[in-house]
């Protein structure tokens, strides 16, 4: 972990800062930006940049202007301008890097147009903010009951109170459009505060909740992934994965983000392969592609009349046949271009430190009990046979 408050205690149990995703020292948060210009002084006659980046709950980040020229550093709790009242946030970035972040997020406002920072949060501000944070879980339960009573097809995933408690933001997920006008009236009457509804995606909800993926590691969206790009089923087709929704879907119910990680490598490798819908023209007839192996660089073709017999061709030989067909020439048969070169066998597992083989469970175990029973059963029979033979003698 990045901070001591999240490390393990003396008894091995994790401490945890209990800030519900907001690190106490801002050292182990995925939204933290490292200020590599903090130790560098500004040139002469250059005024420091007055905008400051502030983070709130649920990864919400906004930019504010330091109109009062306060001495701020990363991790300070401040009171910022809000509508209505004020809000409490944590400073995540100051200095010239804020200008870079604003340009990256395409915020075209000038510094004077940004909302202002009022002051550093006092102890009274922090106490009110903490009381509002403590009652968010109970408010979430009651709001879900109200939504279910109204029969709305939506899920309220989280509640965020403003720093002064004058407004509450309800984050929800839904498949279709939801008419929550009556819901807002009931929530305002029940909690006596101003209500604001914000719809979030299923990926954002999974990132906030966290969990363990099918790979055995923590979810990428909850640890380091901040931008969610669209994932299509074509990414699975290019990588020759089975279109099984149970395996391709993540905990959010959408396609896994990791399908895009190696997609560029597969697309670059597929440039050397011919298109699978191109038929090869031979004297024996047309041949169609049945299967490709990107890792080995091989393709399997079969004749239209004989689909059971597949012929293994390399990508270079397949491209050569296609080039000859474009010139109006036919090859005699696919057997002339079959790639019979032996493939180098790679060792999948190496017992370096005395570990067991990974395939130790593949071989069926021999049942020793049957052998013991057979041995025990043969004993008395053999004795009876010997007695009968002695009597006969």
C-alpha cells in the first residue's frame, strides 16, 4: 500500500483508513496524480498557476480558482464554492500540472470563470461533513425502499452528501429511461434536503464497489483503470475467443475491458494472414478456409467437395496461391503447398524448485482397494480348493 494507514497491523490484520475509497494520506488512490514539478522552482517573473484540482467522493474531480492566494498542498481539506452553499473536498494537484490536466480534459474555461475556494476547512466544517458521510448508508437503504415502492426499474448505487449537508446527490443505474419526478418529491420530503439525480454506467458502479475478477486479481477498473473504452464482440472474434457471454462478461455485466489490451497485437499479426472468405482455386476444385492459428502462423483449408480432410498451409503459401489466382493461374492441388515442417515443442512447465507437475491430475488414479479385495477374496477360495484336492487324493 502507499500509506501507513492502509498497511497491516502488528497482528497481521489490515488496518484500513475507513474512508470508503478516499485515502487518508492520498497515497494509494488510483486517481492520485504524481506532482513531478513539486521540487522545481518557477522561473523569475512567472506567477504560479491559480487553479487547483480538488477531488470529492466517487472519483469526482473539479477545478477551482485560488482567488485568496491560499498556501495549499496536496492532501489539504478545503471548503469550495457550490450551488447552494459550500462543499468539502481534498486537494489532489496544484501548480503547473493543473494547467496540463485542464488541457487534457478539454476544459476551455479561464481561471477567472472557475468556482472559488473559500478557505481551508475548519474543524467545524469537517465535523459537519463527517456527520453527513456517516448517514449516507442509511439514506441509501431508505431511498431504495422508496424506489421499489414506486415500481421504478432502477438501482440507487450510492449517495453523496454535500459538505454542508444542504444537498444530496443520488447515483443510480438503469437500463432504460426512468421517470423519477415523483421519486425526487418523496426523497426531498423524507430527508428534508435538496435532491439531485445522476445516472452512472455499470462499469463505473463496478469500479466503485470493487471485487476479484476471473483472473484472480482485483478489478482493473477499481485499481488503476480510469478511462472506460467501449468493448465490442469483434474484439473477441479477432482473438478467436468463444462468444460465451458467461466468460466474456465481467462483474458489471458488460464485456471485459481486458479484451482491448491485446487487440492491437492481434490486428497487427492478422495483417500477414489472407482473408478467410477468399477461396483458393485449384485443379481439384475450390478450397475454403476452415481454421487459422495466429500464434503458429498456420491455416487449414479443405476442398468444397471433401470438407472432412483439412490441409495445413502456412500464411506465406496461402498468400502465394492467392497471388497466382489473381494472375489467372490455378495450382494443381493443396497437397503441393502443405506445410509439414515439424513444430518446435515448447516446455509448458519446468520443475525447478521441486514442485509437482501441472498435469499430475490428468492421469487417472489406479484403484488400490479393488486389488486388495481381490487378493483377500482369492485366499479362502484357494484354501478350499487345496482341501478338496487333498480329500480326493
